[in-house]
């Protein structure tokens, strides 16, 4: 049986959504009312899928998605939201995150679960925009999610954000970027600069 956690700050929505999941035999291991609580529940239960709202006070759904992906880049996440433009968000579209619109229907939930569990979003690549510490220029390059996590943690990088899904042939580029990140850990940014484009 597929297991999940459900994240929403509205207890009525959580209750209705959990009832619908029960109807299609999805096991709800826990619920959470914001993004930080969601991360704690993910660490505790390791569900097959996380269902999360986007707009929540304090820690929102984007916070939950990013922190959970930092724990497990292969984590399966489905967004449940009333925002009709959510699927266009660069972070969500880059990771091929499934989006269910509120009000939700059982068939839409079933389809999203199947697509989520059979998809291959961990291979997605996307363009990021970043700045080196002490510089005003912004650069762009293509990474997969694991590399994005490593990139954000580089001591030489100040700002780093996903801007769009990449259309580049990433397989040929991946090894070069891996080498560039390893060099940047040792404060050698020459390789990353060569692989990047100046965007501002």
C-alpha cells in the first residue's frame, strides 16, 4: 500500500483529503500544518509520497519541498493548491512536481499518484542563477537537483536560485559540472565560470 503524509494549514481540507486517500487505499502516516512540520514528519515516517499545499503561514510548501529534496533528492512530492499558476513556478516545473488543483477530485488524485510514482523527475535538469560572494555579476548554468544542493552549499556562492527547466542535453554536461563543483569546494571557481554564462 502506498504511504503518504498530508500537509495543509486548513484542518478541514486535511480531513477531506485524507478521507479521499483512504477511499483509494493510500495509507496516511501523518499530517502537518506547515512546511517545517512537514519536514519533521518526513524524517520520522519516510513516506512514499508527500502531498503539500503551497500557501501556508510561517513555513510554506516551497520550504517543505526544498528541505525534503535536500534530505532525499528522489522524494516524491505532489502539490495540492488553489493557485492556478502553480505549475508554472520554476522550482516545481524544474523538478516535474505533480500539481493537483483545489477543489480536488479522486480521479485527479489517482492520476497524480501514478504519474508521481512512475515518473523519473530525479533526472531533471534546470538552469540556475547565482552570484559569487563579493561580486555583483550574476551567472547561469545547468545542473541536476543533487548538483543544485551542492552548489547552494559552496562557500564561494552567495545567492542561488532555480530559474527554469533546462532544454540542454545534460548527460554530456553532467561530468564537467561535477568536476567544477569539486574544484569550487576548494575555492577554485575557474571551471564553474567556464561552464556558466553571465546573465547580468
